[in-house]
């Protein structure tokens, strides 16, 4: 088995969403980090809090970022976060005139939280595109097969006949509701300083505007509302698709044969089989995100002004939830696209 | 140890919220169930779907509900749900003229889901009262102690000095946000019939109005959005209070002594100790709800038109989450009320 | 919905195991608590650590235990645990000559942990009886139906034909392995004192022998190995039965009809249906225990010599896991007993 | 934030254990996969089930394994697992004389489960080395500081004085017990064929011997005992270290100062701070594994002879648990190595 299915050459074709994984690569994380530092310098310069020229100096320095890997890893191994090492690099790159104004008033958590929101906003955008495609395909399927008869089943027993449309509309509604939840997420900037008691409102507003993020005046360094809302929306979506995956697996049973898919997985031992691979993975991803969600909410118990342990737990859980959500969105789209017929 | 802390005479004084537990007693569940059946008959009669007199007959029958316990338990043991037994009782009680119109067009899940929403709405109302009291006490504490100095601490190390108000405002904001989330919950009626393909919109609307619930036209028999939103709001609130509980436990450490509480737990072995019992339980309830939340979202994977296994899992998790939330709301209020001073 | 399915008159016929619930009632918890105090006095008296007559005095006092409920609840509300109130009661009941020797060298956690192990050992005994009955019935089913053909299915698709016996043996092996795991559990006494640094080995040994528990010399006040092992064994068993429940639900699908059960749940709306209620609940209980297990292991993070928050979280999770395990053991037995035929 | 802390250049210096991550790389997974196929051919050839020369042919083919990445990814995207593509490659490489004897009697799950056990066994070996080092360092710390006084603390309040040795022995015992649990794990071969009804016992035994794995005669394709036992042992170990991490964080509080560490994390905003980074991460990893454990046990509910959805969920959870365990083992060792003094 590979450490992560999404990143392994052996599994990623099925599990990973390459675009979203790229957003959560170290490269893209560094890009977001330096975007924060540049935008901060700009905002502070335009408020007169740092000398004229700071923003330009930071921008130039950030373009030529190059780390001595060994030195960098040693710094991270000591500090637990990469920000002090990156800030030290920028300070040295801008030279003594501006050094003290790099990262001014900010703390590591400001940078990481903000970078996370930038990454998450982009990822959610990609997810929503896949959901829109799913909804379009479902509309098509409804038109083509909606009038056909389907046996309504409850508690896994035949209940009463209904139409294919009756079931597809339930799917459609659940996906549409997930999409609404994702569309209503707020991605705020974090700029709250070392003990979270805030920073200049104008700088925060300019910074947010520059980075395309929202402003919430209160620090969310310990009150992780935006993060929990994001996790909740992710699991809502994978849950909706997990239900659909379970339905498709049941509909594909040979004796029931209520749905026909193009393609489908083959078996190393039984060439005659056609496995509902994508449907199964949607179930697995739903349960995976439901698992991770617990960790995300365990991470809500921050101590005092900023917590190391709780925040780290969030880092472990959240990116995986977002990427699982993206994989589910892609697989769901592919699954719907592969439907040859529903009902009889 | 007792099966549930909330219900055991040995533990409930600390863990249970009596009012909310009563809402989730068998008696109150039966009350909600028959309210549904009465309101349904009324709504259908006013739409002309059942004979004049049905509503009155069901209402009368529901008032004299009396079960043969042994017979009832046997029925439940067979059917898995109590509704068929209750409906059979009502049918027999209204007599042959109306029997076929009792529970007309409804299924067990309609009744149980609707009763759940009635119970949940009342429980959330009680929770919100405790949160309002908490916010009032915090305002008082802010007035009395907000100007005092407090050491800001990050990663459990002294960081920079700030004021007591700086920390209390973080607490206040988190509680206020939880309250907002609870206030925005929607509690819909369920009336979707045996395979969830809906029922007369007018009956549904009248039914909802009678029971004080919201209307969503689409069935939520498998798309458990209202249930998941409720769980998310519960864990959001207990998480916010769990953070505060962790803070208070840390502030009460003897060498740090940043907060003084009245009362507090004694020890069977060390009479000199004063244990921050309520603060600790707030942490435990936060982690408990974060645990249960995972089960609630595992229960999102319903099969086909209605799932037995997933729905049962929801039953196991959700009432416990609501009751834990209510306990936390009460304990949080008591904890704030017991604050003698904060900071120095 | 009711607060706990296992205790509600509306649901317990399906969900509760009455015998195991009784073991985790407040009454039985108090009984176990006073058994500890009596056995401790006896052990200490026989070592000469308390005056002759102490054991007798505690034994007599413990027989006439009667609490003023209001006073008792007030004490619990303050201390968070019931032990100080019970110990105070015993001290007063034995009179000044022996009062200081009641609970000597013990702390609340010693009593509660030990009582828990007494309750758990009895519960596991009951569970194992149901597993033995399951295994006997499976042997019978194997004899009667083992030679019949059954379609082997993988990834929910027809794979290759096999025999009914092939599948039943998998069930049997999983149950047998669960039984082995339960049979190997160790239930140790706790007698480690206020800060866990141990107590007289001879007293501990006598105490354990008197209560029918094992001895581990090292305190397990924070190293919750026996508790975690118990939880792991519980979830192992419910997982094994959950797999069987999933199989039975799939086998009972109308088009597949690989198993016939006697009885089975009826529907309030569709009298023709026969729902695989017990099989579904086995799935739900497997997922419920898998959910709770996470909380139990979150509770492993104890602080310092004894933790309030972590220990409380354990209280919330563990008794529920044990009772869910007992319910599953009973339902599994009933499910196997109801099998009319398997295969064709 | 990066998708996985363990693999990101930005975080791995703190979170990853390079050796164990390598074991769970795609390269090492492929290596284990082909080792299985080679060993299988050898075992079958020595039993006379495949023509003489098969083993040699497979061994040669496996050495020159080279995939057309695009073609390979396409195959995986279709089948959900990589084995059919790898087997097809080997079949073509050995030529028509032996092709039908490659992977004979095996199914994808046999290969993946066996490879997983090979990877896990090696990983556990590395973890145990770090635990042995931890225990050695603790012995040293006990010798140097064990006699010093330490305040015993319960419920986060000062309780009674004890020695540093009293606390260190609790740590030591918990780690030693974790080590015992890991040392008792059984890593069995899987060779059960497409529907799990087993295969030749002699082939299985030879195969296991060749790969250094254990033999269990019953298929564990759906009864995931070895996997669950592995997960339980992992979370037991990270829980033990999480408790120690929590203790160290509390001991390092400035006002309490019961432990002194060399090194320690710096802050981007407050250069005077020394953050207990490794201790915090141990807490986070304990909670992370407790989170993932739930998913692993959710994955116990396999359907029929082999489940796609449940198995996939296991893939998502288990490698991450093992790698988190390895990271904790390394960080724990580094933490103990960095102790300058304990107590006063």
C-alpha cells in the first residue's frame, strides 16, 4: 500500500485530483505564503506604517526565493513551522533598510491560516465546477431516463414502484444543496498578530482585498469557525455522493441491473466481472471524510491565545478532507458521465 | 460506571440537563408522535382527503393512549420501530369508520423524523437560553475584570501581556457565533410517504404550521441535511465551550492562578484540593461531541429510498449529541456564574 | 427520538440487553463501589494496617446504605464524582472509631476504575454466552445448509459459485476470533492512591483476589491499557457481526433471496414487506462502536498523575461501547436463531 | 498548508519519518507486489502446480519491470487497483509459455494484502528501534533525575509531592507496554483466491516462509483481524506518547518549569519564546491516530466475499496510521534525547 492513495503513482489515477493536489503542494503553499508577505507590505506601506519601498523590496525578494534545502529542513525541524525560516530569508533578501518591516505585526499563524484560505478558496472553486458538471449530466439523465420505472426500495427490500426520475431528483437535490453550502463559505484573511488581539483594521482590509479574501474583524486564531465550516461543507458533499455511490453499487448488482455503466473495473482473477469501482470509492471517501471530520472538531479545543497541538491536528486533517472532496467531485462527475442507462 | 452519565443518579447532577433529557424521554417521544398523527388527520381533513370527523377521532384516541407494555415491546422487538404498534393502537381506538385514515399516506420515518425535529427545536430553545445567560455573565465579567492584565500565552508559553478583556472577548465571540448558528437552524416537517416521493404540498404545509415546523418540499428521508446541520451546530457550540474549559483548567493551575472560582470539586483523598470539575467536563463534552459527529456523518450514507442501518446509526448518535450540548450549555453557565475573579 | 435507544421503553426491546444494562445501572455501580470499600478494609485489616473490626464495621455500614437524594446530588454536582459523598457516608456510618480507616490509601479513581472492571468482567461474561450460542447455531446451520450452492460475490458483483458453508465458515471464524479476544481480556484491580504511586502489594493482591480481579503492579490511572484493550475487543466483535449483518441484508434482497428468516420487521405503510431489522441494527452497532472507539482513544491523553477531562471522556464512551456490544451479541444470536434456510 | 505534512518539503522535517515513508512509496509497493508474484511462482513450482521454469521466468520479468506511465495510469483509472495492469505486464514479459501461470490462483487482494503486511512488518521494526532507544534514554533520565522531587498533580491541580522517578516510570511502563503490543503483532500472508475460499495449504506455507510472513489458514480478505490489530497497536503507542507530550507541555510552562529541553521551537514574532514543538506534535499525532482508528474499524464492515468500499477505506486510513506512529516514535526519541533536566 502507498502512504497516500492520492499521491502514489499506483493509485492517484483513481484517487487524486491533480489540480487540487497541486494547490496543496509545498510549492503552492510557499507561493501563497510569499503572496501574503508581499500583500502585507503593500497594505502597510499604503497606510504609512512601513517606509516607502518596502513593498517593492519584499516583492522582488519573493521572486527570487531560493532555499538551501538542508538548512531549511533543519530550521523547520527546530521550529515546527516553516514561517520563521521563510521570514528570515526574506529579511536577509530585502537588506537592512527594510528587514525589520518584513512580516511586521504578523505571526506564523497569520501567514499559514491566510495561505490555507487562499488554497481552500481555489480548491472549492474547482470542486464546484465538477458539481456543476454533475448537475448538468443529471439533468440530461433525467430527460433521457426519468420517465422509466424503477422499484422503490426501503430497508433494502422492494417497497413500491416509482420512476427513475424520483431517485435521480433525490440525488440532484443533495448535490445541489452541497453546492449551495460550498458557495456560501467565507474565506477570511488572518492578521491578528502574536497573541490574536488584532491589528490595524485598514491594513487587514487592504490585505484581504489584495488576496481576494474576506475580512472578519475578530481573530480566528483559536475560534476556528471558518475552518470548521469548510470541513462541514466538505463532508456534506462527500456524504451526498457516498449515498449515490451506495445506490449505484446496489443498482449494479447482477440480479437487479437497474443501471448500466460504460467501462468499469476489471478483476485480476475474473475477467468476466465489471466492478463498480467509482461508486465504491465514493462510499469510501464519504466514510473517510466522516472519519476526518471528527479530528477536525477535536482540533477545536485550542488552549489560550494559540495552540500548537490543536492547530497541528487541524493541519493533519483539513487538507486531506479538501482533497478527498475534490476526488469525490471528480469521480462523481466521471461516474455520471459513464451512465449508459438507468431503469428499464 | 453507569450506562449513561446523564441519566444515572450517581452522575446526572453533573452531566445531565433534566429539561432536555425529559424532551428525549420515551414519554415525550410518544407525545410528539401522537401530535404528528393528530395534526396529520387535521390537515388532511381540512383538505378533504379524509372524512369529516377523522381528526376529532384521532385526537380523542390519542388522549387515552395506553399500551400493554409486554405486547408493545414484543411488537417493537419484531418491527424495529414503534410506529406500527402505535398506529395499530390508534386505528383500533378510532374504530372501523376512521381506521383506514389514521396515518394516511405516512410512513414510520415521517413520524419519527418529525417528532425528532419537534424535540430538537425545543432542546435548542433551552440551549440558547443558557447561552444568552452565559453572554450576559461574560458582559458582567468584562465590565468587572476586563481592564486587568493577563499574560497572553501561545503554545503554552508566556508570549506577551494583554488584558483579561482580550481573552474574554474571544470567548464571547465564540459563544455568540455558536448561538447564531443554533438560531439559524431549520426544523422541517417530514411527510414524504413510504418511498419518499412526496405528498400533497398543502397537507404538508398545514401539518408543518400546526406543529410549528418549517416546510421543505423535497423529502429529506435520505438527504439528512437538517440532521447534519443540527449536529454541526451542536459540536460547534461544545467545541467553543471546550476551548474555554481548557483555558479555565490552565488558568486555575496553582502556580498560575489567573482565575478564581467559587465552589469547585473536592477530592476523596486530598481535602485541600479544589478541582476545576466543570471546566474539565466542558473539555470532555467537546471531545465527546466531536466523536459522535463522525457517527452522524457516517449515517449520511443511506441506501435507496430509506435505509434501516444508516437511520439507526443516526438514532444512536444524534440525541446524545443534543443532550451533551445541553449539558455543556448548562455547565458553561454555571462555570461563568462561579467566577469570583479573573486576572490580577 | 429517545435519549438512549437501549433504555427507552420505545426502543429497548430491539436495542437493549437488559442484563448488561442492569450491570451498568446506578444501583449496580453503587454495589460495586461498596464492595470495593468492604474488600479494601478486609485486605488492610488482614495485613494489620487498620484496627481489628474495621472490615466488619464497613461491611455493616455498606449494607444499610441510604442516601438523602437531594444532598447526594448536591455533593455530586460539586465534586464531579460520587465517591467523596459515598465515603463520607460510610465514615459517618462506621462511627469515629473506624472513620479514618474507611477508604484508607485509596482515591476516587481507585474505586471507580475497580468497579468498572467488576462490571465489565460480568458484562463480557454475558456477551461470551451469546457468542457461544451463536457459534452453536452456526454449527447447526452449517450441518443443514453448508453443502448448498451460493454465489460468491466480490465488489457486489457475482464472482464464482461456492457453497453456503464457505460463507458461514467466514462468519464462524470471525465470531470465534472475537470470542478469543474477549476471553483474553484482563480485568485488573486499581489501588494506586491519590497520585498513582502505588500502594502495598499485599493489600492490592488480597483486594484483587476478593473481588475476582487481576493484579497489575503498576498503576493504570493514566496508562489506560486495560480499558483500551476492552474497547478494542468490543469493536472487534461488533465489527464481525456488522459484516454478517451487511451480508444478511444483501442476501435478503428480493431478487437475490439467498436467506430466509422467520419473523422480521413489518412496515407501517407497506404490510407486504419483511425488513431485515436485526441485520440492519448489527451494521449500525458496528459503526456506532467504531465511532465511540475514537473517543475512547482520544481519552488516552491523560495529563500528569490523573486527568479529569480525559477520564470523563472515557466514562462517556466505554459503558456505551460495552452495552452496544452486548446488544449486538444478543441480536446476533436472535438473528441466527431466526434463520429458516440459507442458499438454494 | 500542504496535502500531507509528512511528505511536504515544508513540513516533513518535523512530521515525516523518511525510512517508513519510503516503505510506503509507490516504488516500494511495486517491489513488494512483484516479490509476491515471484515467491508465488516459486512456491507453486516447487509443489508441481506450474511448469518448471515459471519461477525463473517471473523473477527475470520482475527485474526489468518498466511501465508506460500513461498506459498504466489509464488501467488503474479503470480498474481501481493496479494489480491487473502489473499482472498483464508480467504475463506479457514471461511470454506465452508461462503467461497463464503468472499470478495463478491469486486475486488482486491477495497481492495487496500481502504486500501491505510486508511493508507493515518492516515499518513496525523501525518503530520498535525508536522505542528501544526511548526506553534506553528514559533509563538514563531515571538514573540522573529520578530521585529529584516533583509535585504530583491531579485534575491539573497540585496534589502531593513525589519523585521525578514516579512520573518517568509511568512513561516507561506505557512505552514498554506499547512495545510489547507491537512485538506480538502477527503479519500473515494472504493467498485466498478470488472468493476467499482458500488455496493449497502447502503453497501458502511456502509463500509465507519465502516472504517472511506468518500463515493463517483462514482467509482474512473480509475478517480484517491482522489489520485491526495493527491499527490498535499503533494507536496504543501514539496514545502513550501523546500522554507524555501533554505532560511535557504542561511541565514546560514558564511558571512551572519542571523540565528543561535543549533546542525547541522559535517564534516568528517573539524571539524570546521556546515552544515545546515536539511535545505538541506528539499530542496531535495521538489524536490523529485516534481519529483514523475509527475509519479503520468502519472499514471492518465488508460485504460478501470481498468489498471494494470497505477495503478502499482501509487503504485510506492504515498507511497514514503507520506513518504517524513512526513519526511519533522518532519525535519521542528526539524529545527524550533533548531533555536537559527534569525536576528540581
